[in-house]
């Protein structure tokens, strides 16, 4: 059986869900380096809050999503200037990894938070 998540964890999960939706709707070429970084910073802040409030719940999913977000941050940081064109395949690949990790985490959140 699963244990119900703490109300604070569910609130933090809802905040993460909102920032993930923002990241998901981002168009990398038009958002540019700064836009992607800002969206990622929001996701990371919400992820950190969730890690604190979930107290061991969803640990592996949070870790996987955190790693995926970190990978995209590294990719973005390595881009010189604001042109993402040459790095677009890597960015798309990083975003797909984030999406996969988020899907797994979201399923657990929906199950435990209702």
C-alpha cells in the first residue's frame, strides 16, 4: 500500500507541477538561454522544496528529475551567446529526459496526493 503524502509535500508538488508546465511550454529557440535558465531555476527551487517536505517519499524519482534538470542546466551553461540552434538537439534530448523523469514522479504524486 502507499502512504498518503504530507499536505506540505502535496503543496510543494503542486508548485513543482506549475513550474514543470512552464518549462514544458517553453519554446527553446524563442525563450533563449536566459528564458530556459529562468524556468530551470524555478523548477530547481520547487524541487528542492519538495525534497525537503516529502521526507523520503518519492526519493528516487526526485533524484532522477534533479539529475535531468542539472544536465539541461549544464548544457545551457555551455552555450555561448544566446543562440541555441547548434545545441538544439542536446537541449531537446535533455528535455525528453526531464519529461520522462517528471512523468514517473507525477504518477507517484497523483497517487499519493490525490
